[in-house]
C-alpha cells in the first residue's frame, strides 16, 4: 500500500485500504506500507514515526521512498521479497497451496548450454 507523505488525507485512508486488502487476500499475504515522495520532505504532513507506528500496530513492513529519484524503491521490493521468503521457509506460507497466489510452473523446460557447447534440456520450477 502506498500513501503520499505530503498528503495527510492519503494516510487517513490507510485503515480502510488495509481492511479491504485483508478482506480480499490470503491471511498469509505479506503487506508493505510505502510512504512516497521522500524527495518532498519539507512538505511532509505525516511524520515517519506516525507511519511507522501504524505499520507496527498492523503488522506491516514500512519504508519511505521517492518514486521520482528512486531512493529506497529497490529496498522496498527487497524487504518484501525477504519477508515472503522467510514466510515460505517458516511454513507460514505454503507455495503449493492454490490460494497463495504463487503458481509454480513445474513443467517448464529450458535449454541450458553446457560448458563444451552442447545443449541439454533441464527442468525448471521457476
């Protein structure tokens, strides 16, 4: 979920957005709260501390980013990916369950070039 740190009204909608997200997803879904427009910090209407407290109270990952400059954008994806990986490793998220949104492709075959130039087929469950 993304809100604008320079617009209090977008932050005020988070509780509703979170309820909607939780009502329409698997309970194991990893959710992240992203405060956007970090590059406009002087116009900030929502403090980092307030948004972080909301995130902690609701079990969300929190990070502030700037889509304009790219600051922390990659980190937002990496943190979310780490949480998903941790949930899979702990068993909290079963990637084989149909309702997770993760659909492993077990029948995909790719050609891999061997070191001697030969080509062989290998199975990939990417």
